[in-house]
C-alpha cells in the first residue's frame, strides 16, 4: 500500500510542476513594432510620440522615462542593470499613469529585441504579460 501512496505522490508532484505558470512568448505585435511603448496584458498603455513626448535616461540609476510634455501621461522603468543584448534577464519595476491613477509592476524581464539604442523588454509571466521599450540616450 505504501508503494501506491509513493507513486501517487510522485505523479501528483510531477503534474503540479508541469502546471506551474510558465512564461509566455513575447507578444508578436510588440516585438515586430518599432515604436517606444508600454504594453500591458495585450493593451498598449502609452506610445512615445516625438512631437509631444519626451524621453529621459539616467545611466547612474538605470532609469528610463517616457512622458508627454505635460507629465500627465508617462511610464518609468527602473532596471537592475542596463539592457545590452538579446536574451539578457533584467529585474525591473515599471510605473505608469492611467485614467484612474498610477499603477506599478515588478518582474523579471528578458531583452526580446535590440536595435541600436532601443531595447524591447518582455515579461511573459501569466499574471504580468508586459512589454516595454526603452531607449538609451547618448
């Protein structure tokens, strides 16, 4: 009887591990895009417009800012390290404005795409599913 109990526990453990939240692949429209933007759970929250928005970057604090000229709409990304190459893992906190106030998330992001001074960071955690583009200003 104990053997059956052990087998049951092993099978239950394996099924439990198999059902854990796995990271989802990056949103294809986010990765294919060329815009600097914040996308949360499939919805674009903010998109940088060079005519009415500003970019900011502080290498000392590893902070990226994207805001409209009135600072009413923005997102701020604080990274554990500065993005440099595809596949790199970065812990980040993103804070942004919405019509209802300010929201924030923390997560482990992966550099999903890199072009010159721009980096597309993706967190595929099922609860977060967030993509954010940051730009290093030189």
